[in-house]
C-alpha cells in the first residue's frame, strides 16, 4: 500500500465509533483529504462491523489498526498520538462517549485520545433516547468540561422508523466545525514550494572550509509552515544540523556547486522558490586534497561563487515567484531594494545582522519588501511566525 503523504500540522486522526453512521464517515474522510489533511483512521473494534479495515485502508492509503496489540513494535497509540495535530471522532456512540468520559483505554482509539494533547472534536450519532439519557448528558458535560469539542447531533429520520435528535450531521457541517476547531488553513494546497536553508561551505582542504553562521532554522521553519499550509515542499539544506520535517523532502548539500545543481533540477517544477540559504560568496581557487600544514596557511587565493539567484532570473517563468533573503549590517532598505531588482525577486526579507544576533537564534527581526518598498516588519518574533508572515505576503503576490 502506498503510504499517504504526511504533512506536519495537518495530521488528523479520524476515530470511528461503532454506529451505522460509520459509512458516512467514508465521505468525511475524503473531504478531509480534499482539505489537505493527512488522515489516519482508527476505528473501534465494534465499528469494524459496519465498515471494515480494507475500506479504511484503501481510502486513507494507510494501515488501519483498532487494538493496541496490533503493530506492537510500532507502539501505535503513542506514535499516533504524538503525530496527530487534531483528532475527530465521527460517529461517536453513547458507549464511546461513556468510555472517553471515564478515561478508559480499552482499545486503540481510547488509548490514543488519552495520550494526545491535540484538539478533539466529537461528532455524536445515536438514537434520541440514548442521546437524551441522563447518563449520556452527564458524559457529554464531563467531556466538554475537559476541553472536548462536541457537536450537537442533527434532528431527523434515524436508522429505524423513528426520528428525532441523534442524526449524524451533514458532512459539510462537520467540516465547517472541524475547520473552526483546527483553525488551520490550506491556502498553499497544490503549490510546489522549494526552500533552501543553511549555509554553503567551500573546502580549503579535507579539514577546513570557508562558511558562514547560518543555522538553517529559518529555512526549516518556512518549509514546515508551507507544508502545514498544504504545499508540496522540497527543502535543499546546506549543512543544517536540524531534524527531518515530516512530509518534506530534504536534499542535503554542502558546497555552492552542489546547491546550484540541486536548484537547477528542482526550480523548473516549482511554483515558488524561497532562497533562505546563505551562499558562500567566494571559494578557494584551489582545494587541496591533503590537509595543508599550518605554516603554508598564510594566504588563500579566492574566486567568487556564481550568483545563484542571478542565474535563475533568466530561467524564471512569469508564473514563478522567488523570495530572497538579505542579511545586512547597514542601509538595510536600500541594499535590499537593489538586491530585489538585481536578482529578479518578487519579495525579499531583510534582517539586520550587525550584532550577529539572528544566527542560530529562534527569533528574528526584519522587513518583508517588494518592488514598491517595505510591506511588513517584525521584531523579535519566532522564526515560525516570520515563516507564516512571509507565506501570507507571498499569497498576496500570487493574488
Ligand atoms: N545568493 C545567491 N547566490 C550567491 C549569493 C547570494 O543566490 N552567490 C542569494 C541568497 O540566498 C539570498 C540573496 O541572494 O537570498 C541575497 O544574499 P546576500 O548574501 O545578501 O547577497 P549577495 O549577492 O551575496 O550580496 P552581498 O555583497 O551583500 O553579500
């Protein structure tokens, strides 16, 4: 089975309770996927009486388990809980509400719920007598008081001849409520975003290099934010000591020449390039194959590296957008404006690095500019925040 792509920030667990409305959750699963969510289905064992494992596996493209003693080495309840940004349980039966209200952990779904801090939306569906039973009312109250979001069932015809309150809500209504709870946007769905991060290194000999102080944190934050907003993201990482990002393809490079090769192969298929990497401006004219003895290390003849954005300027199609970064110590706006024009950029983020404060830090201060001048400035914000500010500005450019 091909594993459905994983997106940080858009990982959802769809829990299925043992009610007839389970079949309607197949449509809900599809619509969540249309919204750019990556969905893992966790049915209760009873739910499998209504819709079986193969259906959920085929629709989700992921393995489906309902008990903790399946896939034991994977410790599924812990790993699923750790990865899930949101949990939605639809349908939630009276029994499942009771078990959740009591903090039971007698199947995989209830284990995952207990082990997760993610926002949880429950979508009850049952016979009106069960919904209006004081036991269910008390369980719903308890769960709400613990932060669970619980939808009201709809009124209408039920499975048997009766009608009343207890119907599984329309998929569109569930989705609307879920979007509210998730508070997350998929505004980059369908876009291919290429990000470069870190700093290139130019070898002097097998031991030494010319490099810079870029940690790659900003580029990684942008890649994660773009993926969370639904984009397909490729990240070219130059010498970054940072963890992988779920669902983001990482191409590791060291030198400017390697970065150039990776850019040339990835850029043509990208809608957006965010060139966050700090490129070494010069490389040794000659790289020694042997470690140079220190008495011979008095001078190193350098030659400039190519201006990678300058080269891409000529290849850039009208539909592609490029964002550059500028780390400056003086005349910030003027230097950034001239780089924007010279390098054919749509946007540039300029930050003041006079005291070296940005490098390796989790915070950043600077200004996003386009050809008309400054658009938005940030001061001492987390690099994750700047990532989303930049993506918002980018979307305005896409129009
Ligand atoms: N850049 C590039 N190729 C280079 C140098 C820089 O593509 N050889 C890109 C950087 O990734 C960044 C932007 O150009 O997005 C501006 O980088 P910066 O180092 O500020 O610009 P330089 O052209 O190197 O100018 P400076 O003389 O100020 O170093």
